[in-house]
């Protein structure tokens, strides 16, 4: 294990393999990763040995990115790994230039009129503050065990090297290696044991009928009242849970409905693109057997710019943010996003709801073949 200071995510102690996979997938820079013996808590974070640093670099090389390592002398004269920068194999940095910030607004100041005029109609994201109660022990593993009941959920297993294959080579309907049924108690045990992180396991489920879903219903209704968002006619008051270990990454995709992502436990690092950028992210073509047309073929951490040249344009318009516990992120329809579970907590838990969205806000951003698929889907 090692301690890191990760841009925007703070200092934390993490498992080496999780660290390497997280950084390689996210093209994240690590600041002040220091070689040397481990310090005790009173003298700052643990230090990373030179051999451990080499291990991080070696694991990352097995994925879609490679590391450049800069060595400098520490004050004590020891060698010190001060920075890892992950770049694509071609040498092009995936993320260049500053990222604009996302507006924040307390829910008590938000009205449907403000939301419609300044955010929804313009396809602008917004972080809504104060909608969720926060506390240090909110949504602990034990609390989640109790609140999710005994019904089984589908657990996606991506594998330790699940993202070593570029998205454009993914086959099948899912980017997961396989799926199994699990209960909340079983999955919480795998998180506590570390096996969920080692095998990159993730649970996504509608929990509206669980005690947790019923407890969150008033929160989602408060968001609806403040924004004027309406339930989807076909899918109703969905409470869609996203639950997993630190470091899991959901690859670039978009939704054809407006969504509100409520962060319950841990942090999430989010990369957002405006709806107009969707075509520049090379979505999959509609297929009966292949990946959904709502997913991008681009590996955001190491894009193949020769094959996908318009990605440069999309990256120029990206927005990056860190979602803190208690935040609610409004994601406009067709705004592509990649979401990574932040480090530094026992698990990461969110819920979202998809809201009714008029087709005229969706169709202008879809390729021609996707418009046909959208017209026959149950999301319009």
C-alpha cells in the first residue's frame, strides 16, 4: 500500500494495483509520490518505495497507457518519485489545457425557472448543494447492508485487466467480462475483503423498492421540485444505484435523458462533454450484438488520435469536476461522461434518476443511425 496526493482527490492510502489501474484509466497525474520508508501518521503520509514505484509503472504499462517517471533528490538525499504523468502510447496527452468549472447552487436558491433558463435549455451541468444530508458515517458498509435488503442484484465483473483492451475492440453487449448475482451483504463483504477492487466489480440496480430507495425518494422529489424535472413516463421514479470499490471507472457514454447523480459515499471524478461533442467521441454504431450506441469507442485516458482525430475537438470542450458526498450533479441529456470512483474511502455509492426529456433536445446530437435506434427505444 502507498499514500498519494492525487489531483483534486486529496491524500489517501490505497492498494497498489487499484492505484495503477485508476491512474492508467483516468490519465491522472500523481503529485508527490515519494520514495522512501513509510512515515507514521504524525509525520505525514506513507511513502512509496522505489521498487513499489516501479511496480505502479509496470502495472500501468500493461494497460492502455504508459508512464513517464521523473526522479529528483529528496531533502534527505534519497531518490524521490515526485510525479507520474500518464500519456498515450503515441506520446499525445489526452487532457490538455484548463477545464472550465461547473456552477454550484444551493437547492434553497434554485427554482424551476432558473434551472430551465440557465441550465436545462442550454445543456449546462450544475452541482446542486444541500439536497442530501451528510455525515462522516453516512452510508457506511453496514448501513448499506441493512438498507438494501436480501434481494439479489447483478454484479458486473470487469477483471483486474478489464480495461487493457481499447473500447473500440470490445465485443458483446457489455464492457464487463461477466455478471453474477449477489446480495448486498455478500457484495459488502467482497468490498471489505478487497476482492471487489482486485477484480473490479460493480453493482448497478434499481433500488426504489428497498428501504434505501424509499429513504431516498423524498430527496429525489426535493430535486424535482427545485428543478421542475418530471418522472419518465415509462420508467417512473427509478432510484438507480451505482455501488462499488474505489477506483472503478465507468467508460465514456451518454444518456438520452436528463439525469441527476446523487453522491452518497466517497468522491467521484467526472469528465463531462457538452452534448454537441457526442459525435466527436465516435459512438458505437447501433448493433443487435455489439456495444450500445450510447457508448464511445474512445479510451479517454489514451485516445488513438490517428484513428479518432475529432477527439481533439471534444477534449477541448471537456469539463472535469470532483463530486463530493452530498452533491447532486445535473447531467444534461446527450452530455457524454466518464465517471471514476475516487480513492480514500471504503466504498463509493451513488444513486441517480433519469427524467423525462423531450425528443427535440436529444435528436440534434445523435448520428443518423442512432436516431433510428432512439425512435424505437423506450427512452424517448
